[in-house]
C-alpha cells in the first residue's frame, strides 16, 4: 500500500542514509504515488499535483522524525517555496490566536503543584532545553487550568504554542483497571 510505503521511505531516508536519495525517489515514485493516481479520475489531480501531495506526505513524516525534506534534495525549488508558504500561513494563524485578558491572570491562580510544573516548563522553554513533560493527575484536578495558563503566557510572549492530547495513556489505564 502506498500509504504504508511513504512512512517506510521516510524511515529509510532518516535511518539508512542512502547515498543517492533522489535516485531512490525516482526509482519508487510510481509506487509511492499509486493511491493518488487511482483517485485521479475522481479528483482530477494532475501528475504534478499527485507528486506534490506525495512529497508533502513524506515531508510531514520527515518533520515528525526531526528532519527536513530539503536535506534530501528530492524536490524542485518550486515545491519548497509552496510548502514554506503554507507553513508560514499556519504559523501566522497560530500567532493570531487572541489571548483573553482573563487568561493572562490564570498563572496567579495556580496552586503550588501547578505552579511548580508551570515554572519548570517555562524555564525549559526559556533556556531552549529540549524536554518533554508528562502531566499525570486524576480528572478534575486542574490540568486544563495549567495548560490554559501556559498557553496564554507563551502566546502573549509571541510563541507559537499548540495544545496536543493523546488518549493512548488513558486507554492503557482503563485496560489495566478492567
């Protein structure tokens, strides 16, 4: 399946360091694009649009692995500029999120544990330390309040801050208790 080949292709680029990534792309482009080609009749994609969609998919996968598609010289400059234009729009959209005045007051209402987490996270951000934080607490204990405080503070300072959640950990706890 092409949708499974694209993550494999990105993984090979990142972890196997092929000597000629462009040659690898040229050799397998048809297979990597075949799902979009099959839907070409329905959506009327041009071959250029199909190639662009596949390269965008691969670019997103590479970014998740901490790499940039530009490092592999797979695409022409026109693709890069269109992609960066889209990324710029997304960043601008995030920067234009209005921070409510009442949200700027939230940090002053944090309890001691929330304040400790808040200070640790802001310190890591201000010192450019690559760090992950896992906030674990029962429901209704103020995690969302802490997140809102952090988001308001960071956005008011001009940072792009995005809240992301996963239910995977919660599912694990439910499986254990069942």
